[in-house]
C-alpha cells in the first residue's frame, strides 16, 4: 500500500487532483474513449453479422480495429490517471477489482 500512497502524492498526480480544468478533461476523454471502443466493436460485430453489405468488410474491419485499439489505449491511460488520484481507496474495493478483471478479459478478447 505504500506504493499506492506514493502514487497519490506523485507530482503530476497531485497536479491533476487539484486542477480545475485538467481533471474534467481527463475524465471526459476517458468516457469518450470508452464510447469509441464500444462503438467500434459494435460496428465490427454488425458488419460481421451482415449489416452494411455495400461496405467491403476487410478494410472496414481493419480501420475499426485500429480505432478500437487506439481508443482502448487512451481509455487505459486516462483510467490510470484517474485511478492514481485515489489509488488506495480504489485498490481495496471489490467492485474495482472485478472491473479490472472484466477489462482484462475484454482486452484479451
């Protein structure tokens, strides 16, 4: 738990915690990235199920895969930033640990 306490007091984390503008921007970017991941995966699944027959599946899925991976990376980075603000509180929450397990499974998928 000491490293979590150190993480919370790390310079950029402390600045994020006290910033009136940066914290909401990071939070909004996190939510937008999650939305982009879900949307791109949904569109890929719909195309594989036969929707959008006029669109060539190969390039469409390749593009959406890149969007999903980039969005997942952004969601991960911003999520780590948001976690670092209250790392000790979040690390002990069973709901948070379940969320991390589900995200790991989604990332492996």
